[in-house]
């Protein structure tokens, strides 16, 4: 547990020894440099410089006495200090970088590497959603972003989910309710997430190292991905005799009017294929 916490500090820009020393001080303080070295595993030859750097960060204070003993800045104050420090750095960077003229095309397709970054991007998109979210995913990934989906639905965002696997009850769900572990024997996890018809994240939702997924605002690719989800929902409705109009009524009604006419001619006895949305309110 302590090593995990120390690694989080390393991710924030501290060295491994700084992180180990600070976490150790939270458990045992006040202590001398010798005691801190022994408790934390930081070599005695490095402990002086480590303490000096932590003092410069404001994370450690020395108590007067002989020999000197050290105490850590309490967790709450330490976190507040980091928040303020990084917020200012980000604000300064944002201010400066906004002055640079950019010629990046908004329709560019970008690769996102790694499962954690993939999920983080999905959460970011959901948090930014204003009107609708169309999602095709598996149980594992839906659970990863469930908190964000619930918040989006609570603020009035329309959430439409298609899945071959089991899905928690949220939004409009169209699921075959298959066992994920059984399906994994044949297929790989995949995710398609479309936000407000403006932004798309899609690809194999794999935990393999360096796995890449795609993110874009390209309207053509977004259109194809949305139609893919709508087609899956439409086929789901046909297979189970379920009216899926509520999920697709907003999606290009002119196109579905033509599709509905063709399906009615092909399957005149099946009332579920009525996709003539132009007659609906």
C-alpha cells in the first residue's frame, strides 16, 4: 500500500526517494535523518539531499534540537498545496500556449495509447456531454465509466447504450445480456462512444500494453460510427420484436424513412419494422 502511494507521488513529479521519505514520515515522526533513512529505505548517503528537496517543496519541516528531527506537512495541507501549485502552472501554460497559432485540422484522427488513457478520455467526453451519448460497449468498460454516465443522465443528457453483454440499468439500454466471460472466448472487448454528434472514441478496449484506440471529431467517421450503433439496435429490435424507435428516432429520420419503406415491403407482417419517423411527433 505504501509503495503504491509513493508511486502516485512519483507520478506527480517527485523522485522515488522523496516519495518514500514523505510517506514514511506520515507514519513515523518526528524522526532524525538516520531514523528516516532506516524507516523509509532511502540510503543514508542520499537522505540529506532528499530532506533538503522536500523542505524546498514545503512537504517537510525541521524541528529545532540536536539532532534535528523532521515532521511531514499534514496530508490535507500537502494536497491543498499541490492543487494550488499545479493549478497555477496549468493556468500559466494554458495562457501562454493559447497564443500560438495552430494549423491542426479538427477532423484529424488521433491515437490514444493504453487502456487507462482510453478510459480517462471516455470519462472526459461523458463529462462534457450536453445533449446525448450513444455508446456501444461491454460490461467491464461500462462499469469503468458508470459513475460519469449516471452524472450525465442526471443533468439531462440522453444516454443510449447497446451491448452484447450485461449492462447496469441506466438510460436506454438495448442488450443481448450475454455472459461477458463466455463472449471473450470468441470476441475482443470493443467500445464506441459518440458525444453530442461532435466527438467519437472507438476501438478495441484491450488492456494489452501499448494498445491504441482512435479519437476524432471527423464528421464522416462519426456519422459512420453512429449508424453502426443504430444498426445494431435496429437488428436487436427485429430479432426480439422490440420497438426501438425511441433510440433511433432522432437519428437522420429522412434516411430511416426510406429504410422503413423498404423493410415494410420486405416484411409486411412485422409491425416492428415501421421506421417511418416522418409521421411521428
